[in-house]
C-alpha cells in the first residue's frame, strides 16, 4: 500500500497509508453488511435501522471527539470503523433472529 501511495500521490501523502488501510477494512465491512442492513426495512423492521443509526451517531460523536485530536486522520478512519462495528452490533443480531424465525416458519 505504501508503494501505491508513493507512486500515485507522491511523497507528501505517504502519511496517509494507515488511514487508507483502515478505510479499506471499512469498505470490506460495508460490502459484506450492506445487504443485511437493507433486509430489515424490506421486511418491515424499520425501528432497528433507526436504532442503529442513532447508536452510530452517538458513537461517531464520541469517537471523533476522542480519537481525532490524538491520532489525526488515522483517528478519523478508526472512528469510522468503530461506528460501523457499533451499527452492525445492533442490526446483525436482529437479521440473524429474523432468518432463524423465517426458517422455522417455512419448515
């Protein structure tokens, strides 16, 4: 990743390798969980995504306040990762219980 940053953006951007790597993890997490997050509203469960959004907002405010002054752009990227994990901690268990419930009713 360092080589790519150096070749594409040049030496002034070499410090952005760590945030870029963290954001790559975030992108992978988003790709994996976006369909799950779209499933709940499609099934009539609109409260859970709203609760997840509220949880993510509070988490984002706290993480940005704590991490950005200390770690700069890496802190901002890390706060985004923490926010994604917090949101998924709310939605994924509900998706799993919904799938289990549908599996037993269709059996």
